[in-house]
C-alpha cells in the first residue's frame, strides 16, 4: 500500500482490491489470501493462503469443510454453501417461469430438481461475509461480500444476487415443482451482473424491492450507481464492484471439480465475487439481511429466466442480550457497590462497540419490581452513569462507577447497552439492543443496603 501512495502509477491497481478501498477484503479474483494474513486480521478472503491446505497461516473465512473460522474484529457473519457436484441431481433449481419480477410468495418462485443443467449455469459453491470495519475509509459502514463458483465457462455468465430480509426464504425439491417459503420484504436488494469468458465484469446493476404496484409493475426500483464495475478499474469512491478470475485458480482448502480442469481448480471466468457497501449505497439505515441467494440466468435483464440457485444464511443485524452482576450483594451504610454488565451479541463473532448506561433506583422498603423504576425513584446525581464498552468481539463487559448510598433500603440497578452508530441493529428507531420491540434493559438486580 505504501508503494501505491509513493508511485501514482500504481495507485489504481492497489486501491481497488476492495470496494471503496475499505481494506476489509481481498476482491482480487481468487479464493485465497494473497497477503498470508490470518483469518482474524484484515483483509479477509474466502480460503487459505496461496491455496495450500497445509499452510499454517493465512486461514480464510472457511476451512476445508466449509465451516466458518473465527471472524475478524467487526465481522458479523459468514456462510459457505455447497451446491455441487455437477454429476448429481441438483435439488435447488428454478422452475420455468420463476422471475425476479415476481414476488417470492404465492408460487411466484418455485424450485424443482434437475439433472440436466446447462454446464455454464451450474453453481458449485457460494459464500457470503458481512462486516462493519472498525478502521479505514469505510469505518462503520455495513459491507457485504459474496462469491460463487460455476461448473463451466463456455459462455458469458449472467447472475443475480439477492440480499433478503426474510430468514424463511428457501426451497428444495426431490420431485416436481415446489413453491418457495418466505416472501419479499420492502428493502430487499438485488444485484444483477454479467462477466465475460475472459473474466472481466462488464455489468453490475442494483435494485431495491419496493413491492409490485401499478406504478412499479416489476416491484424493483433501480438504484444503480454510475461508473465502472470491475474492481480493477472502478473508482475508490464506488459502493459496489466485482471481480472474476482472469486465469486458472485453486479452490483449496475445499474440493471442487469443474468441467475441464484438474481437481480443485477453476478455469478462467468460473469464479465471481462482489463487494457492496450497503451504507454507502442506501444511507445510514440499510436493511437487516438474513439470507443471500445467488442465481444464474439467461441474461442480465430483470425478466430473464432464472436457472440454478444457491442460498444460505447471512445475518447483518446483531441481536443483543445483557446480563448484570452487582457486587457486593449486601453492604453496611457507608459502603459502596458496583455493577458489571456483560453484552453478548448474536451472531457470535459480532463486535460490541458503544456504551452502557447504568441507573440506580431507590431506596425501597421492600424488594422492587420493574414498575418501581421511575424518574421519581432515580438516584441522582449518580444516575445516569455511562461507561464505554468495546470495541471487541462479543461478549464484552463494562463496570459502573462506585455507588455509595446515603440511605438504607433496597436499590434496583439497570444497565442499557447503546451501540455506536445508527446501523446494524434490529430496533429500527433507536438502534439499541432490543427485547419485545422495546429498549432492552436488564434491571432488578436488587441489592439491600443495611445501616
């Protein structure tokens, strides 16, 4: 990277190994770490260093069996999906008539088994990764990466990538047409792309699902940004770019067999990966993604016939739980107590970053309940007592200031986790950890102070 700064001629080639020069992922047209970094240091990549399954360093996101390795700081979720091999019947292909312009529900999308997929349309593996970088030019943005492998390169590849909010979307059939479960949600994202037989990405278009109506019969609103789309020539200000492989690449650490190559090797233009800055593309409140789905298609037109697909989980919005422990449990008048709050996020590997606000209520003559914690019983000036937590991989803990009561009785503590930034949380209004659609507060760690 220093060379790119010192010698302007190299700036473009170096800057665009990631969308928006984020430095979070290697969008370089191959599967493995070029940097030899470990799986918990950035930039990430799908597989291990130089494609060598035995290398001690340079683990990627996934191991040889597709299991997810420990995620780096800011990593939210990552999943690997097997959709091969080509020689077996594929249980996840679209039936004729399924189109992106139809709703998923009400038989809009249907699947059926197929043992006769066109080789260039057959997906072998697909994978996804979501991260909120904690440093660099895209700090705090929600970045989503996805990639797939196909069986053959005898023809340009047209594909779609859906980022879906409904976690129940899915379909599999061993016999005959079966309707997909789930439905579209307003805000779902569709990326449609095309790459050439030489491995150049020639087309990327982005759409957002707004619902089928008379005004928008396709249900999709075009949100495509201008500019080049192949990461090798895209602007560093771009919010989306993609790469294909311009030569043969290894798929190790996992096994793959394409149509013409040796084992564990993909020929030119049989691999595709894309990076999307959803925050840059959509603003500070991008949708909460729960599923990703790659499809192959007859063209990059919205009404193209859909062919094969591979879909899996991808959770971009963490849910939080918080537990507290007050110590000591009973003190003499004049003594003090502290409260320790532990925040745990799901999916695991998510980053806790923000602050915890502690409040104390009382004194009460009997053990308090949730209804006891009101503004009238709030102990000031100790409350609110706000302390930083993180950044760090979940779980993380924070300890309150020291509270010294002036009157005997029972006291109630509350601890509220407030994540930094307006994104990546399921509560669409306050962006806080949630419980029953309200601010998640663990209170009622009741402690009696004696005189």
